[in-house]
C-alpha cells in the first residue's frame, strides 16, 4: 500500500488531529499494522495530499483553508484543534482503492428518550440490511418485543465526506426507562448499554469496509 492510501485510510472514518497523524503511535491509533512512516515522512505525505486537494485542514472555529492550499507544518499556527479531513476528491480516491460495500454500511446513531424510554438508533443505506440486523439481534435475544421506528433519510451523510441520496434510520425501543440503570447506560451508547450487544454490532458494522481492512494485514 502506498503512503497516499495509508493516509486516506486514516481519514475515511475519522477527522484526526495533526498530532495524532504525526504520533509515533499512529499505527496503533488507526489500527494499521506494519511499518509506519517517520514524522518527517508523514509531514511530506500530508503536504503532498494537501497540494493535490485530496485532504484539507479544518481549524475548528477558524477559517477552513481552500482545497490545495499549502500548509506550513513547521509554523506556530499548528494547534491541538487542527484537524485533517478528506475532501470529496480524496474520498473518491479512497473508494477506488477500497471498493466499500455501501449496502452493508451501518452506524450507531445518537440514542434518544422517547416517552420516557431509552431508544437506540441504527443508520444504514439499505433498508433490507437494517432489517436483517434487527432480525439477528432478535434471534440473539435483544429487544424481541419492543417497538421499532424506520425513518427515511434524504441527502444522508454516512460519513462526513460522503453523501447518499437516501438512507434509513432504524429506532429500537430498549424497553428500559431512561431513569433506570440500564436505560441510563443505553443513553450513553451500545458499549455502555450491553457489552455483548456492542460486540455483535461491531462485527455487523465492519462488513462494509472488510475488503479494505483485510488489505492492511
């Protein structure tokens, strides 16, 4: 894998800080096994990607630089708030290499309280895939008899750089009151709510980019 795709692979899900990209522990942070570029090598990789317009800088509340604008990586302008992100051009380049299966994309949305009950939300491109995930959860004993809500999402962003014309959000009533111990945990997300459920979802949510992840091994 060349260094450009190494960088894009660090950015397609996340908008990391420059400090994270330049960290000596970057391979662990981004779960990319193998030799990691040195700090100076990584600076050159980032600078070249900026000049090509496949990544850009987001300085938080400050001005977002134009695509292709040069960044002085040695200047005092750099701060903990400086994040590197893919441009649509960079996202398309990553897709050409990764061949992701968007029909199998699924993500965890923000939990919400509805009529006093804790609801979890799953978002995806395919309605049938969300239904299969729901059936799998039921088969494993999760939320068999509680309510469901399916909502169509227009001009949906599965990832920060990617827009799809239509997506879906599946809401699932956990059956636990928000004030209860389990309800409070589910309002913090699947990992806090139920470790076994979180592990199952982790497997299901990793299918869409499995080909890419396998290429890193």
